[in-house]
C-alpha cells in the first residue's frame, strides 16, 4: 500500500507544482523522500479511497 500511496502522491505533486504555495513543495518532498522519518514509505497508516462514477443514458 505504501508504494501505491507514494507513487500516487508523487504524480499528484508533479501535476500540482504551479498551484502549490512556497512552503508546500518542501513538505511534499519530505513525505516522498524515503530517507526522512515521516515519509509515506515508513508509515503504517496509509489508506487509499477511490470512487468511479459511471453515467448511463439512452435516448427517449
């Protein structure tokens, strides 16, 4: 689960770079850096929740 969460967060960070405040990139980097003690790779509590919406329609 940690590898999935780390990959997801890395992708999210790479796409959100322009929208982040000045302090946020350092916090994201700390979460993604496996040498940091609070990195996602070392946590035992990541959970992934996803949702998919499907629309089905027909012509009257």
